[in-house]
């Protein structure tokens, strides 16, 4: 154990993963401090509860801290969240893109603003319940991000972390599976051992993203034309925020062959649709790059590219495209790469780097 790293700040959501992570660190003899974020409430006052950082999540995290006998703080991140994650969320939709707020939250809140609290409490590192691993490569001196074990790997959401952030990050569940974590939580008597896991957009009640966008950006719900890739106008949409690239359900346009959303044209307020071959892409352009295990490549790089969470990954060649971007050419066309989503590049279980899909 490096000097100063015995004290660890654990970001606790009230769920089984972060609760078990805190307990495992305590079993290792670490000095554990629990924190959770108080985020703004979004959506109607109808009793629906988001999966983390709501009142119930804070209460659950506090109860675990009391059971473990560790200090606990609920940090008011409402303003910080609105100025960063929420602002980016709305801005991306206004551009006709589908954002990934989990990546932004990890970068800006959990390993960004929370670092100020870590330093103030003289803790050596920040730990979360992510299923991922971080190691230091002695040959390169770089901190490398590795996939977690099993199907619950979450390294995709962590690719944007800097070397400084990874140097002070710990992921106690990196060698565990979800089933093992639930069994451990049950053995520890943690009441959330069978609590459902958080989903995408965990800061919202289920299905609440449209309500949030309608309140924040009502212009996203202006009706406009649904246009076939051939130029034929097929109908009218309810607002581009209601659609995402690759979507098939909910178009309500009778057609012999199923139609998919091919592109969102924010400038013209159009939803462009086509048959399945039209959503296949042989290459994409990726920007806002962060290289983790390697320096920015000067030439072609072979990798496995994930273009969304739970994507199996596709063999691809990554090449510089100028202006801090790369062009990713897939060996086989991929369905519906979506602007705004992350594209993460792997060599085996090692994260080489990644960025956000632009086109």
C-alpha cells in the first residue's frame, strides 16, 4: 500500500455494487469514507424514484455506512450537475445527437469534482462500484484501464478518465461478477443485495428523459417531416428528441419493409428513415479522443471497437483523420453507429482509448 492511499473515498449510490465495494475495502483494512451525491429532482411528482442519487438512494447509502461504521457525507451536487452533465445532455440533443451522460458523469463528477473532496479529506484515492480494473504498466509508466470480469464489464463508461484520475482510482469489484457481488452482499447482511441495478440515465425515473427535455428544451418537440433517404416525405414526427439512430419501433409508418431511423437532421428538424441496409456503416469518425494505454497513434491501429454499451465489439482499423479525430473502418459494416455515443477501442481486455462518434 502506497503511503497516503490507506484512506479511500467511496462513491456510494445506495446500490448493491458500491455498497459491496465499500464493505470489501473495509475488510482489507482500509479507512473508508462514504459519499453520495444529492442531484436535482426531475420528472413529475408521481412517486417514481430514480435508481441512484435520489432520496431513497441516499438513505440506502447512509444505512450501509452506519452498518459498516464508516463516516458518510451527502454532497450537494445539484448545481454542479446542472452546469455540466445536464447542460451537455440538452446540448447534444439540440445537435441531433444521442448523448451518453454516464461517461460525462464519471469524468466530471465522480472523478472530477469529487477529487476536491478527496483532497480535503486527505484520502489517497476514489473507489466506485464499477466492474473494471486499473493497473500501472511498469514498461510505459501509464495507468491502464482493463475490462471487468464477465458480462458486467463497465470499462466502456470509464474510457475518458485521465492518467491522473486513473492513478487515484480503485475498482474493488474488478475481479468479481454480479452474481458473486450479490452473494457477498447477502452474506454481509446488506439489505440491497437484491436491489435492481441502476440503468442508463440513472438520474431520471424510468422513461423520464422526454419529460426532462420537454421542460428544458421544448423546441426539441416541434413537429417536422419524416423523410425517406430517397427524399420522399412519409409522415410527421413528434420532435427529434423522441428518436434515435437505429430506432425501429414507434415510427408508425406503414411500409412493406420495416423502416429505421437513419439520421436526425437537427438543422432542418427532419427525421430521416430507411430500410435496414441504410443503417449499416462501414466507417465512422470519432472525436474528443482520450488515449489510455497508449500515446495517440501516428498510423493505423488494429483494435476491437465498441460503438455502444453491450455491443459485442467489431474488428476495426483506426487511423488519424486530422483535427484530433480518427476514422474507424470496420472489417464488417455495423448497424446504427450513433452520433453522441462513445466508441471505445480495445486490445483484448485493455482499453486503448476512445472518443465520441461524430459522423
